[in-house]
C-alpha cells in the first residue's frame, strides 16, 4: 500500500519526460525513437505494480493532489481515481503502445519527421491516461479534448494528401457533436449537483437523470463512432497504420464506452438510458458489420470491425453489465492492434498496396504475419479459449439470458455471424490462393522490430483473456443454469458465418457476376449514409441560417420596415401629387390673365 | 390721375405683358424685367419730386441698386441654361416634368 500512489503518479510522470526533453536537442537525433519506446516500457512495468496490488487487496485509491481553484462553491482539484477500471486499463494501454511504438520504428523508418511522430503518439498516450484516471469531469474533459486533437494531428500526418485532411476534419466535426453532449452533462451536473467530482455525483443519486445521461450517451456516440456519428472512423484510416492501430482500434475510440462505464452507478437504475444504449449499440454493430462485408481496403474492413465491436460494447452497457464491457475493451485491444500491425506488415511488404483484390498467396511468403492474422481473426470471432472468447461469449450469454429487447438481441446475433463472414473474407483474399500482386516487390518480414511487437501481441491475444478473467474480482454473479442451445448460441452463429462465407468466397473463383445487386451497392457505399448526410443537411442548415439571419433579420426587420418604406412612400406621394410640368409660358400666361381679371374686378365692382 | 402717370403706367403694363407672354427666348423675359424696373423708377422719381416728398428721396436709388443685383442673377441663370443647352429656348426647361 505504500507504493500504490507513488507508483501511479510515477507512471504518469515518466511518460512526460520525453516531452520535456524538447528543451535539449535530443529530440532531433535518431536515438529519440528507442528512447521513447524504452520510456513507455518503463512506464508499463511501473504501472504493473499498482495493478497487482489492486488485484491482491481490492482496495481503490483516490489521489487528490493540488487544489487549483474554487469558483464560488465549486472546488476544482487535480485528482486521480485509481479504481478497477483505470488500474486495469493502464497496463493494457501501455503494453499495446509499447508494441506499436516498436512497430512504427520499422513502419515509419523512412519518414523524415519520425521523431515528431513519436512525440505525437506519446502526447496522445498521456492525454488518454489523463482521461482514464480522471476523478472529476473537468480533468476528463481535458483528456477528452486532448485525444481529439492528437487524433486530428495524427490522421492528417500526411497532410499533402487531400483525403487525409478531409478525414481529419471529419473526425474533429463528428467528435465535436459528441462534445456538445458532454458539455451539456457537465453543465447539468454543475447546476444541479454543484460538483464535477465523481464521488459526489454518485452519492447524490437524484432521480430524474435522463438529461445528463442522454448527454453522456451522445458524447459516447460521437467518440466511439456509434450509428449516426460513425463515418469518421473508416475515413480515419487515412492516417498511418500505427495511428490506426493505437487510436482507432484500441485506445481512443473506447474513450466513449469508458465514459459510460465510469458512470455505471447512475445508469443501473435508469431503464430509458439502458434501452437507448442497447438499441443504439445493436444498430451500430449490425450496420457496420454489413458495411464491412464488401469493402476492398483491408484497413477499412478492420475499421468497420472495430466499429462493430464498439457497438457490441454499447450493447453490453445497455444490458447493465459494465464490467463485461470493460473486459471486452481490454481484450479487444490486444487482437485488434495485432490485426492492424499485420495489415501494416502486408501493406509495406506489397509496396503500399491496400486493396485486397490485389493481394493473395501470402500464406507462403509471409508465414509469421499469416499466423498472426489468422489467430487475430479467430480471436475476433470468439474462437473458444482464445482471448475474444472470454469477453465475447459472456456478453452473448448475458444477452440471451436477460430480460431484454428481443430485436436488439437478434441484431447482435446476426452481427456476430457477420463478424465471422468478413474475417473469412480477409483471410481468403489476402492469404489464400494465387498471388495477385506484381512479382517485383521484395517481401521480407525478418526485421526484429516488426516480429517482436507482433509476437508480444500474439501471446497477448492467446492468453490475455484467460489471465485477465482469472485475475479480476467477480463483480456479478454468473448465471449457473442455462439451456444448451443458449449456451452454444455464439459458437453456432460464428460457425454458420464461417461456413457460409467460405462457400461464397469459393464461388467468386468460378462464377462471373454481371451487375452488383442492390444490397451489394448498399453495403459498399456504407449504407448511403455519407452520401446523404455529408452534403444535404449542412447545405440546408446554412441556407436556412442565411435566410433567417441575413434576409429576415438584417435586410427586412432592420432596413426595409421603417427607413426604406418611409422613403418609398414619400417618393410615390410626391410623384402623385405634384403637377409640375415645366410649361413656363402657360404659367406666365395664366398669371397675366389672373392679374388682369383681378384688376378689372376690383376697379369696377358694379 | 394725370396723363403722365397714365403714360408711365401703360409702359409698365406693356413690359409686364411682355414678361408673361414671351415666345421662345428667356432673354426677352429678362429684358422686359429691366423695362418694368425702368418704368417703376421713372414713376417713383416723378411722383416723389412733384409732391416734394423729401423723406422718400432715397427710394428710387435703392430700387435701382436692387434691380441691378436682380439683373445680374437673372443673367447668371441665363448663362447657366445656355451652358447646358447651347441656346436659351424655354422649351428646354422641362426637367421638372414627371
């Protein structure tokens, strides 16, 4: 217990050291990359100590360091909450970041700004850890915005490419819509509970909590790419593969789910919010799984797979199982990061080829990557006793045996089988068959900087589920009696998916399809969602605002109503009533006649 | 009234009719205006001298001064019209027509 708080703060402090080395010139030489990688490794080892201590004693800690400011009755401090969630997430995130940094030493080797890349990755990691360990909403918001900004900088890493800039901006915009929800919740908590501290919020458990919880659900939908705010995640694949592996599969996109998991004491009594998250998660997981079926870019398939798993986590939260959702976050991070690293290896070895229609036959050429890819896909689909099984199977069991929405359950089950379908598609197109790439590329995966990270994550993908499930304290009573058909649901759906997918994929070698069917077009164009929603609503909104603000307010109410109307009335009246014709001689003549008549009348009155 | 007064009054009314009934030139109006002024001056001078109305001895001279100013203004207006149109025909002065 003595070392608990100090090692936790030491972890965070170690990570800031390379940033502070910017004062010296050690950040411009090529030792910087190994330095950052070793720093992250040290932080990982340091964070294991508090995690082990927590698993031993099950005692949470709250570190409240520095009183920053008191604004009338709101006290803002720098406080870290070391509970089950943050203490388990920190080692996992640091392990994965360590592996990804070693991988990017190989992947980004020829980039001239590689030191800046490492600094950005480290900054992202620091802000993510601030988000995870935050005890008050203000610190969480700092971490929230920090990961958003680092995501922007890293997606647009190759900023000379227009698509990358567009994708980075798209990520920022969609995250901003989610931030509205978070800010609304913060404002509600401030005005109704007078605090931003999590302890006080959970203690003052007030009843009508619908508004702040809806705000939190909106924030999670924005950050974790739920349906409606999802297009930024596939577009974010414009960034380099290490960025996709770290941010958009393991760490940043789970921040929204993590937020909802943090607030689970408020959500356990609110049926409405649980139903909303359940249905939103179910729609997300099925929709993105459908979109993943016909994508041709390997990174986009894995991105949609991430989005589908995030929907599954949302479903779990909707089933009132926050601990299962958190376990799925931790286990999903391992095999998803490994899938991205394998795809990075394939892409680099095929000379930057990302289209799976141009890959093939890598089974013999890249044996180690092939192994890792297949094990990763199997773990993703929930193969028994790999990592994914220990979190995905309890989720499906909890879903099928709880008193919940049957339609959401059906969507989740269909999405589970679709997971197997697109995993088979990846394996079939990239690894099996004859090569479809030009034979002049040199394929070499013998670099230890590439092999070691994938090896570590491979061991994690196989064993981490087992180790984590057996180490964590049980938070809910597991269901002991279950009918056999419910127990085997997940396995049956997955096997069904595998069989169907393999048959269809084999068909593609024989038949020639004439035109894409309507459902195939729906899937390839991402459900027409970006096509409709990226042009039409912004155009209508801007048009309406222009009509309201400029035409109605400025031009009409302020200009035309009084000033211009007055001028117009005067003009019309003067032209109507004046009879100046410019006939001077006529006027003079009438004047003469009048004078003469007057003189005659007044001189001769009789 | 006496015959002389009648004579000068007829000269005045001749000039007045000429002012109000001119054909096409603005210059003729200005000339008739001078004629009116001249006849007024002579009438005033005769009446005041023959009635020995010493107090009003200044009136014809002041009248002459003001008439000179007015003639100058009238000529300036004529010159402006002539600058714009080249001639001083009155049918050019129809800008107020709606």
